[in-house]
């Protein structure tokens, strides 16, 4: 079992590997049978593909259904293929709809259809209905089992109902009050019900606010709502306002982690974590971004090419120009990162964007002034050429200020154009800061020095 | 009130600003009094500093204590100063310990002490005890109000106890069973208690697993534990195993968001979101990173300086060298991002690191080979100089392969040295890929072409 920091118990891992190599399924099951399914799933990360296959085959029908809900996204396809559609379907039928959907939605279409076909009728229809909602929407995240009671009941009735219906979800945090048409009217934390006398009307325990989520809401917006109001669960409604499911905060934790990860990775041209993806697909997936980068780098090189004659006359320019570009690129990246993140968290909107733009420009000017001094002294010491030193320092000031503007401007413009600022900003910012840096440094140097 | 996407109601905002400008506190209170405290706090983002001050003064004692728990981290100091220690203390006394601590811990020492001194005795001692735990540990995150019952009770006893103790926390998700020494023995979801008959022994409802958190555990590890096992709440224990508080999943949501944000921002030399930080402090905070970057850029420039003579003979080298560096930098950043993220999520550990290293090297070689072809053709078309084209293509292959190795190696080495891979990796990776790119391209060009 792994500790809190994700370090796995090496002894267990070695023994497990030995058992897998020997091919004795019983020993494998004995080794990991007592582990929490989350720990079993975590072990998969440390095994080679053929060992993973052996492990899954050894588990076979002894598999805890919960195991499936803990498997890393990148490994789901592989594990599902090893288990086969029948076994997967049997296990998924035991899970809540949201966990079943999460496992199914990233599988290849073929395998997904085979598994769905193998599900029992009730679960199949629930899964199919959830899959009708677009990916990354509330309809896919919700579980279809929840507790909804008429709003004219009292606590005693609620408790008796709950005691007599063993088919209700194992675990729930809020009880929803609904109208005769099954529209949600309010929510009550379970602990409030437990603490109130049997004769207390449920209506009296209703929370002041009810945050209802449309099934078509994007999951990022759902996460924002949960975070903003500190929600634990919220009802999901279909077209006519009928409650059809519930989203709980534990699903939100995953969304926040995944969305933050996406933003983090996208900024550098990695579409999603490809740690466990096969080599060839990893390489292919990263190529488009490298191609875009090549195009961007050529643009910057074209700017340099305009000043070929100047470099020919003063080679020192070729030594110093990457420094200007690097500084501007870094300043632009700082500003861009804050801005992309601010847009993602909703802290920057159209209404306060101008304020941040002005502020970042001022920050760029301030830091540019510092590096005007630092850079001038540096070149003076290095090359002992005062005019060049001043040109270099001045270029730094101009480049850092403009870079700040670019760093805010690019994500905001992309957001306005409905493009994803996280994915495209980095390459635009780098290209623009490179081009401007080369242009201003080589241009002014040509005018002043040559 | 802002919608799900963080866009604020412009009309409300305009009216509020008008009321703030007029200085009529009643109108301000009327405008925003009916809003959810989370929405009130959100409005602060859209106001200028003097408007924020006017708003807070207008709210005065009419302030909903919950308001404080929703204020953006960067604005807490400012708002606390406007409100004054007395008002803040009165409001904080109404909040759970974890929310009070979250508000207090980032304030300047002076103000923090004044507020703590103004707290009622019980709350003051609770806050002081929590503050004794280091920042970012479980001891700071937990709330001190929880429900712990003897493990020999039955459901009926539990319900009666809960009904007769109105001083218990408003909202809780698990009941903890404790020994006579107050050591946690198990947990029961509240919904299970509600669904069981009065004579059911609590022991029988106990969950299979109990995840206990030491008060000194780092919050990142706490978040990982919650995520891994899908926990909703977990008991926090002090030195001798006594339960002293509880951490709930809503606090985890904030931790995950904040930690992901930190990783995201740190990678580009922004220590934390400085959206709302004053101009001068923002500029100063970003300078150290720019200075480090300057040092790094000089290192790369020194490599170029070694080949001054070569560039003097063939200026085209100065045009092409930034392209090689840019491609290698990009490939290195892709690999580094995946690796930094993998380390942060615990997916990469010492035990499987070598596997990722080999894989990334192979990815680098694969993409390097592609760009060997692409780059050679490009330079051939651009400059019509076959030898230069081959040198350029070869340099791309070498640079992309080595960059992949650097991208994995740097974060892993930093992690091994107990440095934070997220903060320092970017600058090391860029510097190393730049230096290698310039060296291999200019070096081979000098040998082959000149």
C-alpha cells in the first residue's frame, strides 16, 4: 500500500511482481486482495503493461467493482480490454451512474458499446440516458440515485421512509424537497434531519438557498458554483425543471484537479497527461504543437533575417539578441500565466479586464526600468561599448513593457474570440515577444550604431 | 449577482457604484443586503480600492459573518484593515475555526494579533491552538467542532444525543466512534445513521476503513488522501492519538485549487496569484525570477560568444540558431510539464521514474527524427544550401532528443534534492536546452561548414 506521498511499499511491489511472473493467480489475489481498491488501482502505475494484464487476469471475478472507479484515466482502455466486456459490465452495474460513466466515456467506441450491451437493463438505460448529455456536462457527472421527499412531510415521516427503503443510495449529504411535479424546492443537510425532532416539518429545515444545476451546464461552471458557495451536493434538473440526479462534492474534487491539470499542461502543448500513454501516440500527439512552434520560430527568424547586414557588421548583436528575447519572453509568460489563471477562475472578466491591463503595463514599465539599468551596466562591463550598452538597456525596457501588454492582451483577445486562452496563449505570446525583441533591439542598434 | 461564468450583473454593479459614490450607506446595504455572502464578496473584485473601503464601511455591523470566509485571499488584509479588529473579531467568532484561521493566517502580524486579542475567550484559545500548527498543515485546516460518540452506543442514543445538543456543528457528514481515551475507532456516514433502526449498534454501521490524519500532515498530502479514497471527512488526531478536529472535503476543494494554481504560476516565476496585489509589490515580487532568467540567458549567450567567429563568417547561423533553441525549449517544456505534474500528483515516484525517462527519451528521438526531415527541407528551400540544411536538421534531432532528457531529468533531480520541481524546473530546462542547442548547432556548423 502506498503512503501519503504516493510512494508504494517496495516489498509488496516486489512480491507482487514475483507472483505475477510465476503466474499463480491465487498468490496474486492473496497479496492484494486485502488492499483498498484505491490502493489496488494505484499499483497499476508501477507495473509494466504485461504485468498489468497478468494482474487483471488474476483478479478476474474476484475483482472489487470499486476498483474500476479508481483506475487512472490513461489506463482505463487497457484494463477494460484485458478484463473483457462481460466482467467490466458486471462490475460497472454495481457502481453509481457517475462512476460508471466516468469509466466508460473515454473508452474506444467499440469496447464501450460492447460493455453497455452487456449491462443489466436498468443500468443500461441509466447509462445510455446519461451518455446523451455532451461530454463534460453536469448530466454526465451526476448520479441518478438521490433522496427526494415531498415538502409537506415531517422529520418522522422522512426517517421512516429512509429506514424502509434499502434501495436508496448508500451515502447522501442532502435531502431534496420536491413539488408534486418533482421540481426541487429546497435542500436539507442530512445532519439537520438527524438533529431535529420527529414532528418538525421538513419545510422548516430547508436551507436559505438552493443552487439548481441544469444537466447541460459545463462541468467547469458546476465546479465554480460548488467552490463559490461551498456546496456539498446540488440537484440536477432536466428540461422541464424535473430533478433527475445529484452532483456531490467528491466529483467536484476530480473536476477541479483535472481542469487545473489541463490548463497546466495545455499551456505547454500537452493535451492531457500522457504519462501512461503508449510511446507512439505520445510522440504523435505532441507533434502538432511542435509544428506550430516551428512556424512561430520561423517568424521570429524572419525578423532577424531583415537585419542580416547589421549582424554581419557587428556580431555582438547576435550574442545579445537572445537575451532580450528571453527576458521579454519570461516577463510575458509571467503576465500571461496570471491572466490565463484569472480568466479560468473567473477573477478576470470583461468588466475588470482593463484595470488588469493597465496594472500589468505599469508592472512591465517598472521592471523594464530596473533592467534598463541592470542591462546597460552588464553590457558595459562585458563589451566596454557604451552606445551598445545603452541600446541594449533601452531594448530591455521596451521589450519588457510591451511583453506585459502582450501577456495580458493575448489571453483576453483569445477569450473574446471564444478560443481557449490556456491552449493558444503560450505560443502567441512567445512569438510576439520574440519578434518584437529582435525587431526593437536590432532595429535601434542599426539606426544608432551602424 | 454574478452568473456561473463569473460575469457580474452590470446593472447591479453600476447602481452599487453610484450608491457608493453618493456615500449613502443605507442604499448600499439595500442593494447588496439580500445577496448571498459569496456574491457580496465577489463584488469586491470589480470595485476600485476606495469603493471597496466605502462598501465595507457601509456594511459595518450589518455584515454577515460568512462574508469574511468568501473574500479572495489577496483582499483579506485590505478588508480587515477597513473593518477594524473589533468588527472582524465579532464576525470571526461566528465562523468555524478553519474558516477563521484561513482568514487570519495571511494578515500582517500586527493586525492578526489585534483581532485575536479581540476574540471571545473560547474562540481565542481555539484559534491560538490551531495557529500553533505550521502553515499548510492539517492542524490549520481542521474545524474543531465535530461529533464523536462512544462506540458501544446504539442509533437511538446517538439520535437523542444529537437532538439534545444544539451546540454541535450545523453540518457534518460523518459521526466518529471513539474510545474512552477519545481515539477515533471508526466513522459512520450520517445518512447511514438516519437509515438504521434505533436499536442498531453504531459499531455495526462502522465503515470498513478509517483514514486518520495527523495534525502535522502537509495539506497537499491531506488532499491526496481525500482524492485517492474519495473521502468526505476525516478525523484529525494530535500527538497521543486523540481526535482534536475534522477536515471536510469542502476544504480540500480549496486546497486542490490553490495547489494546482501554485504549481501553474510557479512554473513561470509568479509566486502566487497577484491579480489584486498593489502595483509596486507585484513588480518587486516578479523581479527575482527575471534576474535568475537574466543570468540564465547570459549563460546561453556565452555559448554563442564562443562561436562569434563562425557567425561572422556565416551570418545565416544567427538567423537559424534561435529556431533550434526554440524547438528544443518547447520539447523540453512539454516533457517537463508532464513530469512536474506527475510528481505533484504522485504518479511519478522514484520507483517508476526510470521508465518515464526512457519513454520520454524515445519520444524525443521520434519527434527529433521527424523534425530532422522537416528542418532539412525547410532550410534547403529557404537558403538553398544543402550542407547547412543537413547541419540544421541534425541539430534539431540532437536538440529535441537531449531536451526530452533534460525535461525529465531536471524535475526528478530537483525532487531528489528536496527542491520544489515546480518552481525551479522551467528556468533550468530553458537554460540547458538553449545552451545545448546553440552549442550543437554552432559547433557542428563550425566543424562541417567553415
